[in-house]
């Protein structure tokens, strides 16, 4: 979530054209309307002003908008209520929130409601303009229809690449989108699990409603039941009104539950009952409620291993994996890197109104890097490269070293030596972390690393790592 991101766009860079867009401004402060009016006069877009929820209701009925700018506190409604109303009326409308105070709890609730951009008062015209541009570009190129760019490989799934892995992934998405069965997406962090879930949702019969995205790890254990199932007024201290839970808000849509392995055992049992059709009760109520949603869950952890340790319910695991998709690290399908790079260059170019190109030598360095952070890291690196090379529009090999620490760019071989050493150091840390996490269990480590057991063992020997050294902790506790 972006809070007043001034910031990555300097005064010398160009903004996307805002001329002709229709903006709905909902705020009870005249000063905020004056600030936005000033930008509208300069950039040539139109504004419909609303100073209350009721006034906004009339505006949204009579006019179609490209984006909404909404205050979190109005005389007759709260910001979350306004966002829920807008989502029901126009599910695809991009919303930017204005607030006088932003904290982690608010950011979490807004993210659950699909709001990714927040402006904290007071803000400048430059901050507002940048935020408007960023949200419009994001929606047009990523979220609105799921079509990322016109590049080769960008299909209706929104997945970029022509490798056998990507082709198989698209086929699975097409099959799973035609049913309502739960799907489990598992694999390393940064491999696009949320994008896969979004593609399944967009191609499903539930795509008329916005997919709900929840990070399980962000919900404290003592709040899980209230967050998932809601609560009744007076159920506990501070419960001043009835609250809708996550499963109720996901009615008729898809619920994407990220990091599902972080749920407590108690919550796992309750979620299983909901999936089995037994319904749920709000905290403080005795009435059983039912809801109709499709569940897609994701994890970067080995749930099968967690079952053996008593940290995940086996019955829930088998319920979640009615359909299963395994994602692979980027290093396992390097042939997709050039298309991914072109796509991310295209995205950054749209934002900055600059056409970016990359030299062959620079692309070679990106192809040779090991990408521990996978596709997410590649995206971040390309965005950094676009900032570094914003004046020329050409990504050079020399600039790669600025964006990726430890990668060599020289002609003499010293750079290659530096890269090789950095690569070995990373691999050693990565394999040690796997062994520590799985108490030296080579089979479990190999499964998480997406390699077969013999190759994993050979790599350990090559790096001089003894798996037995990481079984000591388990022996001491047995």
C-alpha cells in the first residue's frame, strides 16, 4: 500500500496524461476540493464534488467515473462503508483513500477492501497527481481486465512467458477456472501465486465481483474468529456495532487466502466446517449463517511437513488441495526472463511516458543472475533500472550493478568472479536455511526447493554442507 509516495517520480519525469478522466471526489473539507480543483485546471480532467455519503450516492447513480478519491471520515458515513458501497455499485472503480491518520490496522482493512493507494493529509498537488497517475496506470495495465501488456505471451491469464512451465500453468488455470473446487497454490515467495489466483477468478463464473485478498499472517490469532466470521454488537469490549466477517464479504466471489499455513489450528478447524457446508456463527451470536464463496489458498511452506509436526490439520490440507498448482522459482524457467523484462519495462514506461530499451549485455547479466526473490525481485530490479536510466531510456550493463548488489559488469573477468562468489554465497545460505527449517530432512528440503533428492544431496556435497549438522536440534528435543 502506498502512503504519500512522492518519491519515486521526480520533477523532471513526465506524468501520464490525466486529460479527459472523470474523478469523483468525496470529502467534507472545502480545502481538499480546492487542492484537487487546482490539479484539474492544470491537467484538464473533470471532477464531480460530493461532500457527504448521500450526495455521493446521487452522483454515482447519474455519472460514470474513472477513479474515486474518498475521505475516510464523513458526517454521515465511514470510509470503509463508502468503499463497500462503491464496490457493490461499480466493482472495477479504482478508489484512493484520503485520511488524516494512517496506521497498520487501517492499512490492513483497506487492503482487504481492495484499496492500494492512501493519501495522508496534508498532501501536495504533486503527491496527489502522482498517486492518481499511479493508480490509473496500475488499473489499466494490470487489474482492470487482467491484460498486462500487448507483448507476446500476455494471454487472458495475464501470465507472461512461453516456457513449458508457463504453458502448463495456463492450462491448469483454464481447467480450474471452470469449477468451484478449492485450489491450493504453493511454491517459493515471489513466484506469482496471487497473479495465478487472480487469473482463475477472472476466468471463472464469479468474475463479476471483486476477488477478496486476505493475508493470513497479518491477522493476530486472538482476532481470527472476529475477522473471518464477524461479530455482533456488544460481543466484547469495543464491539460497538455489528461487523461483517471476511467470509460474508466474499459472498458470491472468490476468497484468496494467502499464507494459509499461518492460520491457528483452531481457525483451521472452523474454516474446514465452513468449507464442508456447516456454516459459521459471528462472535457473540448463536445463529448459524451460510455463505457461498470459492476458496483459493496459497503458501510458500510445505504443508505436508507441517502436518507431521502437528501444525496443520490433515483434513483441511486435503480439502484445500482439491486442485493444486505448484509454482517454480524463476531460475527454473529462465527462458521467460526476456519477456518478463520487456513487460516490466513497458509498465514503467507507461508510468513515466518513456520508451525503455535494454542492451544485449544488460539482458545477459539479468539472465545469468540467480533471482532468489523470483519474479517479484525481477520486477523491483527493473523498476530500479528505469529510475537509474530515466534520462536516456536505455538500460545498460553498467547500471545493473547499481540495482543488484554483487553482480559483476566488467569486461576483464573480475566481474564474473564477483558474481560467481556472490552466487555461491547465496546458494550456501539458501541450502542452510532449508536444512535448518526442516531439521536436516533432505527429502523435505528437496521438495521445497523443487529439485529431486539426489541432485539436492550432490549440491550439499559441492557446497561442503553436512545435513546431519542440522538434525541436532530435533535430537535434543526428542
